[in-house]
C-alpha cells in the first residue's frame, strides 16, 4: 500500500508541478478542469446517481468550467460571486453537519447534486483565480489547509480526548482542531515576516494581504479559514458515511478519490478570495 501511495503521489506531482509553476495560469486552469470533472463524477456517485448518470454529471461540471473559461477567460468575477459561495459554504455546511449522516439522504437527490455542482464549480473558479493572483498566493492557501490538517493529526494523536464529531469522523478531536489552528497561526506569522520579506516572490501571500487589508482582524480571518477547512473535511466525511463509503472513489490508488484529497480546500479558496475582496 505504501509503495502504491508513493507511486501515485509521484505521478500527481509530475502532472501538477509543471503547470503550477508555469507563468501562464492557463495550463493550470485546464488541468484543474479535469480534476473537477472527476470530483463531480465522485459526488454524483456518492449521492445516488449510478453509472452513466454519474459520468454525465462529471462531464457536465467539466463543461461548465470550460464554458466559464471560454466566456470569461481568466478575468476576475465580481466580488459578490465569492460572497455567495462563502454564504453557501457557511450556511450549507452548518445545515449538513447539524443534519448528520442520517439526515443527509433525506434531502432531495436533485438538491444534493445541484449543491455539490455549485460548490465544486465555485471552488474551481477560486482556485484558478488564486493562480492568477500568483504562485505565492496560491501556495499560501494550499499550505494553510495542509498545515491545519497535519498539525491537527499530530496534536490529535498526542493529546486528543474530546471528540469533535463522533457520528461523522470519530478520529477527529477538539485538541486536534486547536493544534491545527496554532500551526496555521505560526505558518501565517512565518509567511508574513520571513517568506514575503526575504524571498523573491511573485505575489503577496494570503496572510500578507489579510494583514494589509484587515490589520489585527486578520487573525480572526485565519481562525475562520482554518475552521472552514475542518468543515470541508467533515462535510465530505458526512456524505461518505451516509452511504457507507470509505473513499470517494479509487481514482487515486492508495489515496482514495479526488474529493478525498481536496475536501478541506473546497470552502477555503472561495472564502479566501472573499476576504481579500472586502
């Protein structure tokens, strides 16, 4: 299993790193269209659309992303787009987590499919726009989510006693959440005072932009983004638990599916764009 995970990771890096560090955002945008199409297929399968129907849903989402690129190019959408996406995540996430795994299937399948398509499309648009802002900005958002996850894992393993959401993800603890938050705050301090000051970066990081625009309130913004990364993770876990699935798919051998890799990123990117647009 470890060998499979390593091989898959190497293949993914070989695909993603060249387009990530391309000066033009277009190659990155097209690669992410494919990934979102795969995520759309996984979402449809998890929400009761079998076989050809799920494939059609994934293709439809990918085509919606392509249409967005062809019509609007890489121009930034109006700020209200990020506000709507943020509101959908905050309210929809709260509702879904309150309903729990037993309540999720009671929502009409059409509504679940539409919600997933909207959230995935909004996240894709935000990810592409983050690349337009610059590689440093994009990587700072990725690293925020990764730090929250990694620090939460180790702090949860070492100190975790109080379960965060036992009906959804029994392994997560409140101690892990606080550890993840501490890790993100440390990361943000390092990015603002070390990386953005001493490294020749192509753009300000998310952390620097938040400090420049919101001052000390940026700390609350970082807390909010970290919390929403947890919501994204829990949201996907809830959907999988509702249907008894361990992984969203087996597209990435040793790593599960695309949704398993990007779940915590989905709410954070549009929320980050919303916060720097205020």
